[in-house]
């Protein structure tokens, strides 16, 4: 019984982290699906989202506003606006001019952008860890009183709920709206979409903006969940999210969700049953194995080699 | 941070200018190496503020052998690789005496270079025993060792009659060293150590670790490492309802842990060097710090002050600026410093150094535990 | 048109404000136990608004500015000249190379200790970049985990010397061969992946190696690294103040000169120089051999190369292994130069920097890669005064280079054989 509760607890931990990975992974997967480039600066956009959220929360608290839902919603909106603008600007400055060049060129440009943004925040906000106030506290406990209890905090429930809402809205947006349809058309055949009168530049910008907005959501949620942020934490999270995107099949939105959850659970199980030191080894090994045996990821479409 | 950069530039600029003047002006350059940036920059601030104050006061009293002390400051970010670069820069600058480094993992590789190049080093903060274990002639410290601090912590834990203790460390020289010392003492005292595990410094998600601690049903957790990680562990443990008391070394005793952990920091036990700033005889010095708007209460402020003072007195005693002569004088003599009477053994460690257990509170204050 | 420009300019200016004002204008500061918000100084705020105005004006008059720029004479006076005939170009290049080599030989005797130390680092990066150039530039395989082989080289020397007391000269080939072996073993399953997937897997591999080094504390010392790595010896002569190994003599005593720390630095520099020259020559030779042609053929058109009977796996594997071999070389020298290594030195950023050197130099071109290695290593050092800003500038420079000169400093030109005109 106790072992089962322990397992469930680790599963909950893993799913929590996994769903935030999924939120960040959307940005990678949509950009790759449309223009076939790895947006290495995406992790930094997530980090900027977290900083903006913390700045907003601190500012609102200083102004004497204490009503929690208001603080959270304002912080979320501010973070989304700043991150989306950043995503838009990054695409305009660093990616659009090099689009269509040799595939190494955008990659180097993206890595340069990532270094730039990391140091931008580092210079503006300092490099030390900054505590993120715990706004949502408490939770439910299950199991016997006197031994191990499985707990699920309100914060974890909030992460699940927000991720679920975001994913549903995004799926509806992609399948129903005009821009969503255009996104799908562009990702199938950019040249053809252009010929059919779709403003592909605008659609590509929209992709970056959507990805960045979701990353900002993840930034706020993870900042609160972990408890501190620093300018370097975007890079690692970005790498993980990117792994999740590839795992699920890059270019596929349900794939990003699935990949994120699998990665999160794999990490927490490794920490729980082996040692936390090896969780990254396990996630990267998982990535390599999947790519070797199913190179397009779990839900990706097979690529046809054109001659 | 901006001011500190300016200070370095001025300090370095001043030294270069003086060098260009054919070293006509008599001066002794004192290198200060520690983290000005990075996750543990707070401790670096303590080190720099203590050392600068000592240099200022010594110069105000006529310098050393009639020569002025000049600070040459470098940032090593507590990164072993940068520490090597900094050490090489010190050699290039012609520095013969270094106060630093702060993190044991930086101090160790840097000391290889200093010893080789004939530079005397006094670390005011590195507690790893290995640093002075290698038979080096020019390596000293003004702080105790993990092998002194670990047992103090472990004996305190043992006196609380714990059922099961877990020990977590960040795998760095400092953290793992002290954690190992705690484990060994606890095992000798017959306390069950249920868990001994490393984490990765810089990690943010400790929910799995906390779950594991809960499963192991421990009542005390010792953490060897620095405050950014322990702050997160405390907070995530509180969220998950882990009912255990945490304890850590002086690397976690910083007000920043409160901004990360919030109320979860209440009741944390910390081993620290005694508060030198509370001592009767140091009140003038404390006043001098407060006049400058600096806080003398950090654990490394006065150890850094003492390190500079020891260099100065060592030079006077030896009557020579040669680091080897100074090292000999330091080993031979007895010195009165703000951290008490300092006598060195052959290895370069102080004959005695005291650690005290404090209880940390959620408002950032601490009270001694008896 | 003007109205549209205005709208776009206004939008861009607003975006500039949004992305800079919150981050630059408010500073999070830890005050005691809580985090407080502080407004930035007026100077920063003025800067933020000035940036927005500049962006607005630039976007508003973009057509005029861009048109004006187009009419200016090209920045590079060589741009419009027809390319030099091949024979002449080769001659110029070889003269340049010889001059550089002579300069490099005399460098340690005229420069300061710090400058020589830096030059050694440049040479290590040249070796690394030349090795990666084979993989990325010539064979067209995108490798984001190149630093793993560098780490293998460095750690094999460190471990061999720590556990078996093996000296630099024995460890050099062993380290390089071990790195090559790693390349071979990793390459075998991985090389059937194409393009970006290969990039991701190599990135994952690089991270795994680093994490393993970080976690196998018993063997590698974990995050604390391995210190006390011996310096290279010259026929059994050591360069330290005191002799560390039984049976060795010390350099300054043998020659009866005073001890100077410079000797060691200069000696290490010369070793690195010789190794870098060997690396360059070997790879230059390989490029002209059938295997080098095969790399390029595969890069240009995999399917055509296959149909001509080239074994895809063998060709890719050879490039991967040779690249890894030279990374191992560089790693051994690096370990010896630092005297101390830890996993911190082998992070992904290092891979990215080496890759940036290759791309910046003009993929495939040796001369370009050498120049880029010099530029990338020295520029941040020159900017020490702005040490806080140097990584910021480095990142921005990477982006700008890709936007303005994606073909690199000296793009590669294929060596071709001209037929003599008949008749």
C-alpha cells in the first residue's frame, strides 16, 4: 500500500513537471513544423516570462493589492505580452533575414540570440537566484495518518488545469480559426500557401507569438512551483522541452503534450527509484533510443525522402 | 554590482598606472579573489568588504613597512575553471599575496598555481580539509575545516536523539566534504543514516527528492551545500508536508534563504563561526563597517579582515616581502585578530576554530542553540 | 505606403518598449528576507526610450535608409573584383600561412606571459575548429555535441596521469585514439539519422557525457574535477619550480638558468603550435585524398553519392572519427594547460562556440576557420574591460554575422583542375 502511494506521488510529481515541459515544447514544435528550424532562444523567452511575472507580482504587492486571482491574472497577462513581443522581435531580427539559407545559419543565429537574451536579463536583473513568493499554498493529502501520505498541492492542480485549458484552446484555435488553418497550410507547404494568398510572414510571426505566450504561462507556473528563478534556468528547461518535442514527434502538437508528460514521468521515476543525479541521463538516453528506432518521434509523420 | 565593477576597473587601472611608473611608488599588492557575480555572490560581497576594510585601515595607519597595500580584485564566480584563469592573472599582475578564494572547489585548483608560482594564499572561507592536506608551504586559512564543522553539526544532531537522519549534498567539494564528515560522526554515534544522496547544484525541481525523504520517514535532514538549493528544498518539502528538521553548514546561513523558502526557513539549524561582530573587543571595527554602510555580521567578513591583517603582520614579522619568509613567520608567530588568537600548525590550519549551532528564523535572524 | 510604414514603425517602437522597459526598468532586489522592486536610474530609462525612438525612425524611413545604403560603395572593395585565378590564390594563401607561422613561432619571445597563455588557448580552439570543420564543413554532418570528444581527450589524460602516472607524451595519442573510438562507437548507430535529428542526438550525447563526468564522483571527482595534472616534459625535464616525478630533472637547473614561470608557458605554447600545424596539414592532405572528396560529395548530394557506389556509413563514420580524434588531441593539451579540469569546461556553450567558429570562418575553409578561431578567442579577452557585457556582445555578434555575412569570413572555394585549352 505504501509503495503504491509512493508510486502515485512520484507519478503526480512527474506529470506536473511534464505538463509544463509540454507548454514550452509547443513553441519548439510549431516553429519546427513551419520553418524547420530549432529555435534555441525559446528557453530564454520562457525565462523572460518568469521574470516579467515576478516583477509584476512584486509590483502589485508593493501597491498593496492582495486579492490573489487579480495578481495572478495580471501577472499572467503581463508575462504573455512581454514574452510574445520578445518572440515576435526575435523572429524579425534574428530569423527572418536568414530564412532559407543553409540550415546551419539559422541555428547559429538562434544560439547567438539565446546567449544574448540570457546575458540581457543577467545584466538587468543580476545573476543570483531570486525567490518567487508562494502565492498558492496548501493541498490535499491521501492515505493513512501515521505513515506515508500522498499529497497533491493546489499549485499542482493549478498547473494541470492551466495546461489543460491552454492545450484545448490551442487545439481549437489551430483546427477552427482562420489563422490556425493558415498555420496548418503553411506547415504543409510554405511555397504553395504563399501562392494561395496566405501572408506566410504573418503566419510565421503568429507561430512565434503563440509559442512565446505559452512559454510565458509555463514561466509563471514553474516559477511559483519551484520557488526561485535565475537567468540561466531557461536554457536547461528549454533543452528539456525540446527533448520532449522531439520525443513526441517534432511538428505535432499532441506529440509535444505526450512527449512532455513521458519525459516528466521518466525523470521523476528515475529520481524516485534510482537517484536524482541521473535523471537527465535517462531523459537524454530515452531521446536517443526513440530517435534510433523511431526517428520521427512517437506521433510524428514519417518523412518521405524526395529525390 | 555596477559599483563593484567600477571599483575593479579603478583598482586594476590604478595598479597598471603605478606599474607604468616603474613601480617607483612603494606598494604591496594584495589580490582578492572571490565571486562578485553568480549564485553565491553574497558571500563574495562579505569577503570583499572585509578585505577592503582591512586594507583601508592598515593604509591609514601607515601601511606595511612603510609601503601601501593595494587591492587587485578578481571575480571567479565560484567556478573552478575561472578560478584557474584568475590565478594566472594574479601571476601576471605580479601579486604575491592573495586573499581567497571563497569556494573550496575554486580554492583548490587556484592554490596549485599559487604554490607553484610562489604566491602566498590565505582563504577566509574554504573549509575543505584537502586544501591544506597536500603539504603546501604557502597555503593558509582563517576559517575552520569541514572536519571540525561536521562533527559539531553531527554531535548536535545526535544529542537530539533522532530516529533516522538523511544526508543530502550538492556533490561539490564543500558540500560533499562536510556531509561526509557529518555521516561518519553520526554513524560512530550509533545514529541511523537512512539516506546519503547527491543532488545537482543549480537544479530547481526537488519534488522527487522530497517524496523520497518522506518515504524514508526521516526526522532530521542534513544538507551539505549552499543556500539556493536548500531554500528550494525547504520550500518544496513544506509544500509536500514533510515533517522534518533541516540542518546545514555556514553556506546556507544567509538571509537570501528566507526570500526563497519564506516561512519554511523557520527552525532551520545552521552551524556558523561564532558571531565575531558581537565580541566586545571588535565593537570599534563593527562601527567602522556600519559607518561605511556595510554589514559586518556575515560569516566571512571578519575572517577576510583577519586574513589581510595576517598578511600585513606576517610581512612585518618576517621583515621581508618574500612569500616564503612570510609563510615561515606566520607558522612561527601568534597573532591577535578580530577572529581571536591565531596560531598556525604546519599544514597552514589554525590550531583551533570554533563553530556554534544557531537556529534560523523566518525573519532572517538567528539565535544560538545550547 | 507611407501610412503602412508609419503603422509598422509605431508597432515596432511599442514592441521595443515592451521588451525592454519591464526587464530593464524594474530591478528585483533581495532586501533582507524579501524581494523588492526598485526603479532603474534615469540613464537606463532614457536609454530605453531612446532605443524605441531609434527603432521608430529607422522603420519609418527604412526604405530611404536601405536605398541609401545600397548606393554606397560596397564595404568590401574586393567584392566586385573577379575572383583571383586559382593558382595565384593558392600562392597568396600559402605565403600568408607561412608568414603567420613565422609570426607564431616568434610570438612567445616578444609577447607577455598572459598573451602567450591566450595564444595557447587560441591554438587549442584552432585544433578543435579544424576537427569540427571536417565533420560539419566538409561532410555536412551537424554535430552539436562535439565537446564530448574534447572532454574524452581531456579526461583520459587527467585520469591516466592520476591513476597510472602516465606522462603527457604517452597520453596524447591515447587520448586522441580514445576520443576517436568514442566517435566510432557513437557514430555507428547514430549516423543513419539525417540532418537535424543527428544534431539533436549528438547534443544529447554531449550532455550525457558531461552529466556522467559530473556524477561518477569516485572516478572523476564529480563537479570538483581533477587537479594536479602534470605539465608536459622535455626529454624528462620538468618546468616546475621543483621536480615532482622521480627520475626527472628540472629544466632551469639543467641549463643553469634562473627559474621563471614563463618557460612552462612558452613550452606549452610551442607544443600546441606544433600540434595545430600537424592537425592543419593532415586535414589538408585528407581533403585532397579520395576520402575527402567523398565527404564533400556526400554533403552535396547524398543520394547521388550513394548511387555512385560510395558507402554512406563508411564515409560519414570516417569524418566523424577523424573529427573526434583531433578533439581528443586538443583536449589533452587543454588538460595540460589548465592543470585542472572539471565538467564545467565541457558544457553545451563550448560546442556552440566551436560551431560558431566553423560557420564564421566559412564552412570548409581552413584559412577562414583559423582566422575565426583567433577572432572568437581574442575578442572577448580584448573586451575584458566590459567583462560584464562581453557575452552579450558575443551573442549579438553571432546573430549579426549570420545576418550580414552568412557565408563566413573566407568562404570555401573548391579546388578544381582546369583543363588546358585544346589546340
